[in-house]
């Protein structure tokens, strides 16, 4: 069955993005392969992910740099699921992740928006068990 393997996230610097997504958010570094001319194939994913991850793509021109932090027009673009909202939100806060709001309790679960260093918005969600 086809599945979504990687989603590209344009970033200003590979190493800065790896540090944020691995050290602060808690993702695993799946691959960091040099491609020549300063380009790299850098893939990260949450520890439990079996299919989908992020391909961190360093911007190489003005048009790409203009998209950093606003790839979804100011909307939440990524939805990170957790089985323990409080544990993961607290760990992320201690690592310097900025949450834009206090946790909300929605019909689908507990959720709060956080922001990466570039301005991209994410939801941290603990789905309701019966949802």
C-alpha cells in the first residue's frame, strides 16, 4: 500500500534544524547524507513513526528563503501526536520549545500550538482514547 514517506520542510540551516527537531522536539535523526555542493539529505521523524518523517531542506535561493516559516500561510501545518501530552509538552518547554497557548481540551483530545524557530506552527495532540 502506498504511504506518505517524507514531507519537506524548508529551513535556513541543516544543523540548526537538526538541533531543534532532534534535541528540543525529540525526533530521531534518520539520515544525514552529503549530496555534494553543500546539499544534504537530512531526514528526521518522531521516535514512534513508522512511515512519515520530515525531510529538512536547506533553502538555496531567495524564493526558498522567503518561504521559511510560512510554508502553510500562517496555519498549523503539522500535527504531532503523543500518548502523554503533559510529559512531552513539559520536556519540550524545558528544551526551549515555544508554545503559543495553554493546552486546550477539545472533543478530539488535548492540544496546544507550538512554534519552531522559523515560525512554522505545529499542534501537539494527545488524541482522546475513544475518539
